[in-house]
């Protein structure tokens, strides 16, 4: 990418940054959640979450969605937080923040498709992490959720051009990043990397955002990047992609990322990939239902009973 | 079973089976079936397994009334083999129809055939050989022949192709040769194909046209017959859907080894959508395509590279 192009992109991303107002409770909540887990005051978390009705509603919806289905319907915010776990609450907060960021703005493409892929990749990355014994499946979820932040950036910062990029990629059935490179001169990896820097996201997550299409180009190995790279490909070939089919064949086990990840997580080599792939089909309707319930345009605030 | 009856009963069964699919004993049965036969029921497909079990339980009578009882029958050494076979029949019943797996055809149309055309263009060998192994009553080979005839109008323009269709069962092969199908077998067939490649016969059924039949060689073949298997060389694509599930692990490994040997480099092996070669063969590469997977034989240079390692 040329210097002029980089400066232009940076300016557009910076302009974007001033657009959204994040929920008022987000900052204190995130600070609270960053504490070591034994020092987190659950009562305080419940208070803060309940304070923002949108966030409270989404916690309940997500706790009750099939993706995290529990035997019993959760009605109180407290029960939702307990059943989801603190880490998941943090993910939901970020999701809410992103959603606020994108709602009301002009989008190129379909925001629902973006959310389906992001939440799908999060769930698949976590599932893969669990199966192969990766040390921190929750981190995999978060990285999967945010890996395509740059698509959101491109959709909002380049609303006119980006619609054309999406349409051409879909028509040709080629990976999105290839079409971005050709039409814009940069990919969502670069634009996402810039926003992640401005937002001061954790460095490991920012690395996933920047490198998930090129794990082989990293000087130092990162199992998290390779894991999200593989989960992303699986999603795109199994109905949770960017809203179209990419017409190519992928030999995952021959991908250099596969070997790198297997060096850290040896269980990967013995994993039944065919069975794992079939299991992923169950994620499609669950993620779809979650997207529909959480991100449907009419979030009725009054529907939440705040009986914590 | 008449079509309407099949539809209503399948709707009822689906609802009832969905309730039961959480029962851990059915997960045990699922894992047993996958271990023994290589056919896997993901969460979305569990209701199919549960309703197959329920139909078997009904046939076995009141002594087998719960999922647990039925798992017993599947585990008792004396009944095991017979009951597994009966269950597999129930699992695959009514599955056969023309154009059963659209994702496989899409993958062929959009990726596999274009790749093959590019690769073969270099050596100007424009011949495609396809084998439908375990073709049953002919739905699969006819689908492939019609699909390839369509491709011949564009991508495969000056190509020749042939479809070998084999099955162990003489009666199935006879029905396949006749090529007459009713609504149920044709439920996935696009209208374009119905108009172009079929003629109506009495009883509202459709008969495959002769020019399609001319593309297919039907014959009886036992996949366990090592000598016959050696003569099926030079294949580009082999389809073997819901057949290997009936084989024990040893013969399954041998048969798949034959398929591998009979494929040309880069050739593709297609299984049923719920089947896997896990722990059966590790020479084939599992390749992902949109909505489907294919087992692929490595190209010679890639294979040499892999073998060349110390």
C-alpha cells in the first residue's frame, strides 16, 4: 500500500471514530471486567449491565439463544451473567459497542451478513479451540468475533466504493480480500488494524485482525491467528461466510497454518476434520437465530424485566 | 410407501424424533454407527437417526421399547451385525433420488471441472471417465450423465465422457437400465432436465431418453472382487454414496484403496454427505468446497514431494 493511500485510509478511519457514541456504562464495565477474575464484583457487574437497557436486553437474548442454550430460560440479568460467564459478558459488551457504532450509519452491503460471519467465526473458533486443547477458548471467541473489524470499517468509511467491491467478489466467487486489494489497494486487514489501534484493542486481537489472511507471513508464530484463520475459512465454506460462495477448493491440512497450529496443539493432527465439518452445520441456524434476535432493528426496551 | 403417506409420516416422525434426539443413549447409538459404518449424524441430522431407530424398534416388537433397549440389541454380539444392517437400511431408506446432492454438482461445475479442463488442456487429453460405484437403481449415474451433457454445451465442449455404473444387485441394475422414475425420485430434478432428458410414460412417470442412456455402461460388480476392481482404471471422478457404510472396516479399507489406485492424479472421490473416511484411508486429501467435501488424490509432483521427505 502506498503512503498516500495509507494516509487517506487513516484519515477516513479517524473520521469514523468520532461518529459513534459508545454506551455510557461501557468504560466502567470494561474496567471492572479487566480485574483478575477473583476480584470481580458480580453484584457491581449486574448493576452496571442493568443500567443500560439495551445491553441488559442483549445479555438476556444471547443467554437464551440456542448458541448458549441452557436447560432453563434465563429471566434475570444476574442469572444471564452467571450462566454466560464474565468473559462472555465482555464479548457481548464489545458486540453492543460495535453494533451501536454501525447502526444508523450508511452501510455498504448487509450488516446482518457481517454479524452472522463474525458471530459464526467466534463460535467456530471457540469450538475448534476446545477440541484441540488450545489454552484459552474464550480468547479464541473474542478474536473470532473481531477478526473482520476491517469489513465494518470499509463498509462505513467507503460506503460508495465498497458496495461495488462486495458485488464483484460475490459475482466472481472470489475471496473478499482479493477483490479489496484489486479495487481499493488495501484489504480489511489493514483498515481493521488501524481502527483496532485507535481503539487500543488488546495486541493479540489486533494481530488477528491484521494477519488472519496471511498467517504464514508472521515472523513469530501465533496460535491464535492460525486458529482464527482456519475457523474463518471453515465458516466461509460452510454457510457462514460473506453472503456468497467462494468457488475454490481448500486443502486445510496442507495450509501452512495447519502445521503451525498443530505444533502448539498436537490434538489438531488427530482431529476428525470430516466430522468437525459436519458438526459445523448445526451452527448455521443457531447463529442465524442469534443474529436475528440480537440485531433485529426493533429492540424493544420495555420487554426486559430487570428483576435482578 | 406412497408419496403422501411418506410425507405425513415423516413430518410426524420428525417432530417426535426431535424430542428424543437429546437423549444421551441416542448419542451413544450415533457414535456406534459412526465407528462401525462411517456415517455421521450431526446435531441437525440426529432426528433422522432417532426416527430410523424408532422404526426398527416398532418392527422388533414390545420387548424393545426404549432407546436403551435398542442400544442393547445393537450391542449384543449375536444380533449386532444383522441389526446394524437393518438400521442402516432404515437410515438410507428413501434417500435415493435424482439430483440428491446439489452442493456436489455445484462444486463440480464451479471448481473441479474448470480445474480439470485447465490441467488437461496442457496435454490435450479431452476425455472424462466417471464411475458411479454402487449405483443402486440408477438415480446417481443418470444425474451425472445429464449434468455432464449440460456441461458439454459449454465447458466440456469438445470433450468425450463416459459413465460407468455398477451395483452388486442384479435387480437394481435391471431397474437402472429401464430408467423410469416417479415423482418421489424426481422431486429434486429441475424442470429443465425433466423436459430435456425425459419422456413421459404411463402412470405419470418419466423415462430417461436414449441419448442419456447411451452415455452410461451398466454392469454388475462386487466391490469386494479384487480382480474386477483392478480393471476399473483411469477414472477422473468416482462416486460411492451410502455404500461403504455396509462394509466392515477391513474390506472398507481395501475397497477405498482400489478406488484410490483407480483414480487419475487429481481425481476426486465423492462420498455421501454424512460419510467420512476417517481412520479408513489417509492417502486421500480431504478437500473443502462450498457446502461439501471431496476426497482428492494428490497430483504426482505433490505426492513425490510428500514421499520425498525423510
